[in-house]
C-alpha cells in the first residue's frame, strides 16, 4: 500500500491538501504518477468497482472499457472535447449500455449516485500525474493533483503558493484542456477543475471555461428556509471556518467531500448551448434549500438578485423534480413577458430538455388533462381571458394584452374549466417574476385548475415591496421564502457589479455663446491636447444643442458629451440605454441624435409598431400630431425592416457590437429580461419607482466577460429620483425606493463621486506601496534594479533568467498602475466635484503621469512590451485622453529597432536625449535595446534552436564587452544594430529559399545537400494534420529515424523544428 510522503518544504501547500483530503474525506492516496503514461481512467480501480458492485464478468467489463476508451480516443483537440465530455457525462449519470454475457441488453453503472450508496464508490487521488501532450509525444504536462472516483479522473487541481496569483493556476487548467495539441483527452471525464492558493482560496470551473467565468466557492451563501419558516435557518457548514480557517483548505474539503462532489456533478452540471456550465455557490445552496420544500410540497419564493443565474436554477430544479418526485411529476413554467418566455424556453432547450409551449389557455388545459408532456412553458398574456389563442383575440382583448396580471388570466381560466376536468400528475408550477402577482388569487386559481396538491415556486430578482411581503409570503399565496441572495452579497461575490449613481442637472442658462464656450473650457480643462482637439472638431454641433432651450436637446448634448469623454463609451466596448417617459419623447431624442456623431449608432426599441396614425389620432391643422410624428420617425428608423425584425436587429447589435450600437432609447421594453453585458450607462429621464426602477437599473449590473475593464454600472438620473433637500447624507433606500424595506435595498446604489474618490486614493496607495522597496534616490535605474534585475551584479548570460524570475512583481506593478489610471479616468474631469482641491488634483495628475512613464520604461527594459500590447490597449486609450506623452514615439521605435538608426545618426540628439531621460541614461537605453533584440532571438528557440544559440551567445558577449568598457556606448549600439539587421537579412544558398529549409540547414551541420534531402523526406511524410494526429506523427518520426540512423543528429530535435515551422 502507498504511504503519504513527508511534507516537503517546497511543496507545503500541495502536500497539505493531499493530507487533508485523505484524513477528512477518506480519499485513498495513489502516490506520484509522474513516471507513467497516464490516461484519465485507471482500469484496475474501475474494473474492481464494477465487479464488486454489479458482479460483472471480465468480458462485460472489457465492453465497458471499450466504449469509454472510444470517447477518450475521439478527443484530439478542444473542438472535440465538448462532445466527448458530454457523452462521457451521460455514461457517468445513466450508466453504460452493453450486451451482457446472456445476450441481453445490460446497463453497467460506473458510479453509485444514491446518497445511501456513496460509500460503495472508490475515492482516490494522485500527485504529479504525467500526461503526454497531443502535439509532441516526448512533451508532457503534470497536473498537481488528480481526483478520481472509481478510477475516473473527475477533478483536477492546480495549486500555487500564496505569492503567485491563483489566475496562473486557472490559466494552466485552460491551457491543458482548452488548447489544441495539449492534453485535452485527459479531460474527457473531467467535471470540476480547481485552482487555488492560500491567499485567494479556491476558484473552480469545468472544461473549456474561459478565465473570466471561473467561480470562487463560498459557504454558506445567501439565506435558506428549508423547513418553511418565516426566518432563515443557519446553513450547516461543512468543515466550518472556526476549525478550518484557511480558505483554500476549507473550500476544497467542502467541495470534494464525497457526498457533496457527487451531488454537484449529478445535479448541478449543464451543457447549455455548446457550453458546459457548473453551478455558482448561490445556485447550489438555493437548490439544496428547495429540495426538502419540494418533497413536502411547501410552496415558496426564491429571491436571487438580478443577474445571479435564475434561469439555470429553474433548469436544475425542474430536472431534479422530474427525476426524483413520485406520481408522474410535471413542471409548468409561467411567464408574462415575451423576452422572459423565450429566454427560459431556450435555456431548457439548450440544456437538452424539450419544453412544450402552451399556445392558449385551452391548449394548457388539454395538455394538463394528459400525463404528457411533463415540461410545459406558458406565456400567460397570450392566453386571452376566454382561454382562446392570440389569433382569436377581440379588439378589446388586444388592447389589454400584457396589462393583466398572471392571476387575472389564471382565475378567468379556472372559471371556464370543462366539466369533469382533472389535471393529471404531480404538478409543480414555477412563476417567473412573481413580484408582479398580487394576493392569493393565483394560488386559488392554480389549485382549482391543477389540484389542491399543486406546489408553487415563485422566482424573483427584485425584492418584494413592504405591502407585498405579508401577502406573497403567506400560505394563501406562495408561502415563505425558500432562499434569498441579495444584491449586496452578489456584488461582494463578484456575481454582478456595483452600481454608481449620479443625479445630474441639465444646464438651463446657456443661451449665450460665451456661456457655451465657458462650458467647453470647463469640460476640457483636464484633457490632453489631442483629446481636446478631437472634441473641438465636434463642438459646433454640441454648441447648438447645449444652447437650445429644449430639454430634449440638452439631454442629447449631455449624452453625446459622455460618448466623447467616457472611455468605455468612446472606445465601443461599453454602451448605454436612455429611458424616456414616453414613446413620443423617445423618437424626439432619436431624431436629435441623428444630428450628432451617434447617427446610425442608436435606436428606439418600444412597443410602437410604426403604423400610421388613425383618423382620430391625426391632426386637423397644420401642426403634426404626436401619432403622426411617431409614425414618420418609425418609418425612417425601420427602413426596410418590419418592427419585429428591427427590434431583434437592434438588440443583437447592442449586445454583440456595442461599438456600432452605442445607445438604445427605451420606455418600458427591455427594462426586464434583457441581458447585455456591454450595457454600462443607464440614463434615466422618466419618473420611476419600486419594481420598475429596480429592474431598470439592474440592466447595467452585468459583468462583461469580454472586457474586464467594466467594473461598475453607472446610473445617471435626470429626474432627481432620490433627491432629499433636507438630508445632506446620500440615502438611496428612500425616495423612489421608499416602498422597500431598507435592508432589502441596502447597498444597491452608491454615490459615484464619493466612491470614485475612495477608489482613486486606494489605488494610489497601492502603487506607492509596491514602489517602497525601490532604493533611493528612486530614479529610473533604481526601478530597473528592483523590477527587472540588478544591473551591476547580474552577468549578461544570467539576465534573461533574472528577468523571468522578477516577472511576478512586475505584473503586480503593471496591474496596479493600470487600475490607478482607470480609477483616475473615472473622475479626471470632475476632480473638484469629487472633493479634491485644484492643487491636489494637479499633484495626483503628475504622480500618475510619472508612474505611467516608469511603467512604460520597465516594460521596455524587461522586454514585456510586445506581450503586453493587448493588455495595454485600454490603458493607452485612457492616457491619450488625459496625458501628453512627448517621448512615446521615440520609445515605440525601440520595438522595431528604428531607434538604432536614429541614435547612430549625428543629427539625432533630441531623440537620443528623450530616450535616455525615459530609460535612465545610456545604460538603460543599451539594456532596453538588448532586451528587445533578445525577444526577437527567443522566437527562434523552438523553430531554429541552433540560430537561437548562436545569436544568444553573441548578445551575451557584446553586452559583457560593453559592461567591461571594451566597447563604448556608440560602438555597442552599432554592434547590436548590425546583429539586429543580420537577424532579418541572413544570406543563404539560393536553394535554401524557405525558413524551414534554413532552419534545417542551421541544425544539420550546414550541409546543403543533406538539408534538401531531409526537407524532401519531410514534405512526403508530413501529412496534413500530423501535429495533432498521433498516427501521422509517428509515421513521420519513423521516416526520420530510418534516415538519420547512421548520422549524428537527434530525431527529436529535427521533429521539433518541423512541428514549429508553419510551412510543414
């Protein structure tokens, strides 16, 4: 039997986790698997489980293995991983169907799911599990810990020490399972992937989960009411923090406890439209709280904040009900909005279920009178009071469509039941947006239609109003809460974003030109000259709008100003919504926007169908009526699209192409059930309160996983909805939210300026703290010594390794400066309003500018600049708005070596001086250029190792001679310039006319004839797809082996060159 090794000081975290899982969860320890060629199934363990629990024969077990191995062998890249993983999950959940020894069909279970039989399963783990990569059979990956259930690798853990970001572990997992040519086949059975360290706890995801979707485990989450009580009950915490204070240890134990991990895999995994998803902690604990309530048929409400994953909760609960409840269980889902109905129906379909939509009340009754279907969706306002289909609605019914509540429809339907009607099955009803229902009418109607035993589960993302609570949580209606997960907790868990609020008054006294010009100077006082010129070029239009007496034109001008000055709106990764108080006003805004840069980039989405005004709506005089005006504007906007087509197009553009659709103008549509991660600003010019306001402001609280720069949602309130003249303290639980209990909306809105000032101060302190270890006098050279390597004591041949070693502290500094710049940009134009004096604002500006210059120099000195380009673009755009950087052009020239020509030119004193000033003198310039040349040389490491070796040695020799004084500054630059030119302009025999031939030539003893012979052999045997196809790769390797058998060359070296040169 294997024994657990003694703790190694270098591997403390990993060995501690192994010990904990062994001691507290009973996982068998399998030792290290670093010398074997591991697949994700250990046959001996799985075979033993099948034989012991089901008495299968060896022949039957072999049949099971063949089917499982087939799925693993089919997976050779990330594109095939999803389907193979889905197929394997089906085997895990439902068993493997084979033909038994008796010739009959037989289902072999490879996991015992019942909680009574959990102990029948074999839980084990292994360390340093070596897996061969797809691309190169001599290259491997070694996941830190693999978690096996019955010998199948269902979990993989990557651990980091506390000083290394947990994101590094996440990226390792993503690389291993999500990139072609890696070890995706090992992840065919995988269900949960983990990354963690002692300082950041456990982050988890599943196969192909992008980095930004990884979740952090937290137990407990929300408040649970599993026993139908009016007050929440403490959630029993597995491995409580009082006994396990380390978050990493505690979270891994909580998630990998045998019963818990099987529950998570079986009940809380979904394959949703081509994406595999696992539950968030709030969804899991709501699911667990609901199960006892469902078993006892105790109705209730699940209140989870907007954006917390309500639709998937419905999918998992419906699936559990249909699989676990007795007496023909059925689920009926009721919605009252088109958008919600489509969203929920599509969610179930994407997850592999087949809901049937009730087309009318009569259709619903018809389905309920039969045992099937067991999953029904209903869009309630399409029923009609008489139960008929929408096509049979009377004119009066059409006018009332969408204005009646669900209980009105269901109550009317209950009164019209056919004689002798009886619903069949054990029925559970999900009511979406249940806060819009009133009293106990719905409950009574449901019982009359579906039987007294029907259970109602209400879902809401909005808190209940004070006057609703006693009604909706009473036993006559939905019953007590089942689980709650409020806004402030969801923000803290980073499930949704915090909302920053600003009440904004529209300037009313700008009728004269001087006042407008003063406004321009005020707006642009903190902008860079470049940004100021850009805004000035568009000021003529804005000048006209601002000087208007018309309030609509002033609002348009204000929004256009933001579109020019606010980085997310300016750059197109974020967009905005404007809420107007009428469709007429919405079209007036749209018309004015056509005079601005937003022409073609905004749209009205409303319930107006664009039809011409009726005779009674038309004007009898010369002036145009509102109805005629709306019809005219709608035609201009729709062009050749129908209203329905235009709405779908506008929504799609807004979500998928925010840079093209910068603004949606709405009245009531899209203020619920419309999720757009890009939506960042919400402009309110409509009196709203309660549920309508709550749901509207939550349109901008979604995280944007494409652009992590979105940190907040912003609310700009033109209607002063929370204004309280008598109270100087900002209190956003009163005013328009006065009908809510204070604790239910606490923290929903925060003051933009107050919080932005706090964020900026914190970011500045963070950067200064990171710079404290830099030696005095803290010039650029001292920053190089600390963040790159000590320039006096590091040998030339050690510089690259030293630069790699210092990378973590540089990344921390880069990120801190980036956050600082982002925080500054949020209030750069309004520093005084945020509470800074003019002198303080100027000092902060100078400090930020200095930190950015230092960061820029360090990036170039370390050779990080190319790798950081994508990361850096957002920050550069912000800096262009606020900082004039004179040296940026010269520094940029360092990247393509054109600076070398400048310095060696006798007329380049100004450029040379700027570079020396930015990079800490001549030594700084020399070192930075050397780092850039090294970066180019390093690209040859795999594709031409011999060229890489030769040039690396020359760089080290030249740098050593410069340091020793053998070469002076200009001589060194001249030598480096010659080397850089040689990199791109080497001369070869004319027959060596491709990079692949040249690489082979360098590594085959510079023998032209031999090179051409090997090249031809490769061209014949390197079949398409050989990099990812083991059979084709093996054929090529055999051909190279037979050719080089009598020659002094390593076949693996040649194969590596072939793989890394794209021409083969």
